[in-house]
C-alpha cells in the first residue's frame, strides 16, 4: 500500500523550533514586514526569514521568542532580501498572521513530529 502524499509527505517536511535573535525593519517589502534572524541550534545554525507580522508583533516583542520554521526549503529572494526558511503562522479572524510557537521553552533545533 502506498502513501499518496499523506504521511510520507509530512515526514519529508523539516519543521524546527528556533529562537529569534535579531529583528530588522524591511521597508522594501510590499506589505509591512520584519527581517528576522532565527537560531535553529548547532546543527542548522542561524537562518533569516521575512515575516509579515507587524500587525501583532513589535521588534521588542520578537527577540528571544521561540518560533517554528520550515527549514528544508530553497532560499527565496524577496526584493533585496534572501529568505532562508519559512517562519510558520496562522491567520487570525482578520487574516493577520499569528506565530506558531511552543508553549514552553525547548532546545533550539528540535524537530516537529
């Protein structure tokens, strides 16, 4: 019996927890966004990501926050910025992004399963 993209496809995704260590404004973005640097631990190191989350998060709210990110995607050029991972979130009732994060501190680099 084959898995037509279900469980095997999920297992092929590499979603890890990391801590935001730096946040910069991204004025060149089409929609209001931050450029964040996320520490995914010793194995993966730091990765950068563009996140459209200014509706809910200020710079000061983000540094030190743990988030979930898809790390096995090809880098993507977003204007003058190279995004190296996809920071994960879900829309609120108004379509604004709310970050996905663990409910307690865990080691950076932990894989979602």
